[in-house]
C-alpha cells in the first residue's frame, strides 16, 4: 500500500490472507463470521488506519447514517444549542451529523446544499439565511427524495416540515410586559430582510401596541442587521428624535446589547429612563448590568423536536405529510425592563 493512500478492505484482506467479502462481513458484524476472525479483522483495520467509505456504503445500502445540518452561523448560542438538541437524538440511533454554516450568504448556502447532496446524506436540516429568496437549491434535494426539515428561519415556499417558536407571541408578550411597566413610547429594532422570524416579531410588536391603545410610530422602528454595532447605531438614531422612546424592544439580544452600551455612555438610566428587552436569551444576557430581559427560544427543545420529526419521516414507508411544529416561547424578565415590583 502506498504511503499516502487510503487503506481499503482489500488491504486488510491481503494482510490476513482472507477474502474482501469476509472482511466486509466482519466489519459490519454479519453472521457466519467467527469471533477470532472478527477480532483479527478489527485489529488489522486499526493497524492500517482503515476508515470506512461512507459514500460507497451509501451507494450499496442506500443509507449513509449522516444528517446534514446547515445553520447561518455556529458561533451563536441559539444555533449551537439547536445542533446539540439534534445530536442528542441522532446519537441514540447511531447517526452522525455534518454541520455547515451559510454565513447568511446565498451563494454559500447553495454550495453547501449541493455538497450535502453529493455527500449522500440521509437528510438535511436547515435554517434559512437572511438573504435567501430563491429556494431552488432546496428543491433539488427534494427532487432527489432527500428529506428536508427547516427550523427557526423557515419559508412557506417549500412544502416541508418546519419547527419554530411562536415569534409573534414572544414579541407580543415582551411589548405587553413593557406596557405593564408604564412604557408608552416603545421602539423596535427589526431587520429589513424578508425573514419569517423578524416579520412575526414585528407583527407581534404592532399587535400589542394596538391592543393596548398605543399608536404605531414608524420613526420608532429601526431596520438593521441586528448585530452589536447595529444596535449602537440604531440607538444613536433614536436619541436624535424630538421625543425619546421610553423603551426599546430589539428582535435580537445583540441589538439590545449595543443599545445598552450607548445608553450607559450617555448616562441614561436603564430601565428608569429607557427600558430594554431583547430576543433569544443569549448567555451574556444574564451577566449584563442590569441583566437583560429577553425571550427564551427553547433551542435544545427545538433541536430535539426537529430530530424526532426527521427520524419519523425517515422511518415512514409513505411519503411524509409536511407538518408545522410551533413551540411556545418563554419571556424571561430581568432588571433591564423592571420599573415596577412584580
């Protein structure tokens, strides 16, 4: 065997002077293989650093036991926790995951989906990027009968199962809480992208204002990419208004954190002068001063539900019927919004 070549079952067979089919049966725990032969094959495989060819195996038996997971970014606690929730279920049934990031880049997302198709994964679990408006790459996976499930950032343009939280309800509860704290001029940080989660959070914000008889003021709604620096610039923009807001509800915790930095630099008291609330329950939200009110997206639970739905569809002998699972979010009230005793 050449120094840099990859060991095959034929190399193991040659080393032990047995047939390649015997090696294959031993590696796959097939019957009619003696325990001594099985042990010898495993020992030789280890010595030769043999790694099974999953693509070749998938071609033979139709299953790779791999799930492709695509997230916009893996460095956010929410997406990392969803992946953990998926893996908890997948590992129980001896499935492995391939994790890819789209970085909210459409071309990268297309390339990733095509790569997962080529890798012959048994299914794809994805959260759509902010810039995705054409879904033909996902349809290519469907055309090849590869199960596809979307979570968090979803679209109704694909006939697939979806798992998400009730973003509308999470936003409504947050704004309702701010109103109950005496806030009457509540600003909102949202995204200009046509992403379902931000559309629903904006809708919940508007509905709470309407239900409590507060006017909707377009000047209080600021669009951005909702990163830390965006939160800073959005807060600076609000502070230039003739009438300041008395609360800010950000569709992301990072936007809220940027706003908090600006308010502290301006020595504007939180929450007495301007209350703050975010969305996602990122780990840092409990360590800010004051701690940030936010919405828990139940990320691990979402991952568990998504994986269970995937395996239900994989085991089904019939064409799966698309279903939508909507989890109820939890409002976590902390010092950044508490003006009154609870």
